[in-house]
């Protein structure tokens, strides 16, 4: 069985509708260069056109609930980028909410995990570090108990 990080990434990557909106797929922030890699790591098609894509970033873990159950709270941030603007990202955001909001997951490193939508920002300025692409940001809370 996969870890919680792998489970959530595959939930996003393996969905056909979401892949249609984000053909560039998902990059894991933990494996990108410290500066994010800039435009070098942006997914492109064979004609060198930027493909809409997302970056997953896991945040710190905090204790959650009674100590006896060993609960933890963590946040996952999703950054969505597209060269053509926000309409495609809006569709992707809606699909991601369907896949992740108020959902339960099992994984090899968690007895149980529950994801909840927390925040979305769609009024971010274009990201100049990666070529001025339109960007939106969503945050999900992951409540889990370790195995």
C-alpha cells in the first residue's frame, strides 16, 4: 500500500477529468530545486508550449485531538499554473474539490486520513519566476492517525 503522500498525489494524477485540465501533471515541491526551478521545470508539450500543471507542497505536521488517539493535522497546498489564464484552472479547482473535500483515505503510513478544503486564492499575481503564468492556490487540511 502507498504512503499518504503517494495516495493523495495519485488521487489527483489518476483522475482523467483533472488530467484533461492539467495535462502537465503534478510536480512535488519536495523534489524541485530550492528556488522552485523556475521556467526550466515547467512541463511543455512537443511544440514547447507550456502545459497547465500543479505543484503539491506538504506543510508541517501538528498534534491534533486527544493524545491517546495519536492524531495529527497537516496541510497540503496545491498551486495550479496555466499559460492561457484562469478559466482552465477554475475547472481544475472544482474537480479537485470533488476529489479531496471531505474524503477519507487509507495508506501504509496512516491508519486513517481525512481531507477537508480550507482555503482558495484566485487573485494571485502571475508568477514571474516561471514565465508569468497564471496561478491559483488551494489548501486542504489532512487529519490523520498514524498506524
